[in-house]
C-alpha cells in the first residue's frame, strides 16, 4: 500500500510540474532550445543536474515535453522504469530549486 501511495504522489507531482510548465512557458517558437541530442542525454541520466540545459527545459514546454517522452522511452528499455523517471524528475526538481533560489 505504501508503494502505491508513493507512486501516486510521484505521478501527481509530475503532472503538476508538467501542467505548470505548459501553462507558464509555452515557447511556441522553440527559442533557445537545447536540441534533441542534449534532451536524449538528459533522459539517459548522463547530464548533471547543474547543467544549464535543465534551466531551459524548466522554461520551455516543448523541450520539457520532449524530455518526458524521451525519458518514458528510455525507461521502457530499462529494468527499472520507475528509478529512471525519478532520476530525470530529481534532476528537474534540482534545477527548479536552483531557479527558485536564484529568483
């Protein structure tokens, strides 16, 4: 039961972040985007949370959506899909915390 509650909470937080970025940072012209290769690296967990690309992703709905899609694909090919999503989310949350701290 505790695992299910934790999974539900994780999905709720992820959904809230996604909706907030969509609403507040649409970037329809994809200005300043980091590119699909960098997003693939981020989804694979090979980019450190301090990388400036995370800051961009938190302010660009198209990049965030692409990152989430890539992360979902990457996790499908791994034994532990849940841990990979959490790594990406942890990096994203770390970036959000850094942005909030700067602001």
